[in-house]
């Protein structure tokens, strides 16, 4: 046994044990090389198109969600502006009220 407690098999080489780079196949036929290149390129193009399609679908979904949120927020802004106008109107209606005058006098002593 080794000092670290891990035994390495003497039959395995570092290349066989790990997942290193693949060796290039020695294809000498230009037709076969071109056919393989085109096949890999076709597969890569297909993956790229699929990835872009998913990205566009996600982007459209996010845009739809944001548009929906925007509509809700615009409605909330409208409601809050209406409430603000109503509260201002109530304040103006009680501007000359005797209770309001008493409250102002009481605040002077605080």
C-alpha cells in the first residue's frame, strides 16, 4: 500500500484513467472528412437554432409578464392619485372648521 492509503493500479495509464482529449482520427479521404465536417456543422447549427428559439420564447414570456405587471402598477397609480385627490378635498373642506382651529391651537402648546 502507498503512504496515502490510495493504491494506483499499475495497469492503467494516466490517459486511460482520465478523460483527456480525443485523438484526431487519421481520415485521409477528403470526401469523408468533408462529410463529417458537414455533419458536425449541421448538428451545431441545429443546437444553435434550438437554443435561440428557447431564448426567444423565454424573452417573450418575460416581456408578457412585465407588460402585465405594468398594467397592474398603472392601475395602482391611478387609484392612489384618486385617493390623494379625495383626501385633499376632505382637507380643504375642513379648512375653516372650528375643530381644525382648536387642533392648531393645541399644537402650539406641544
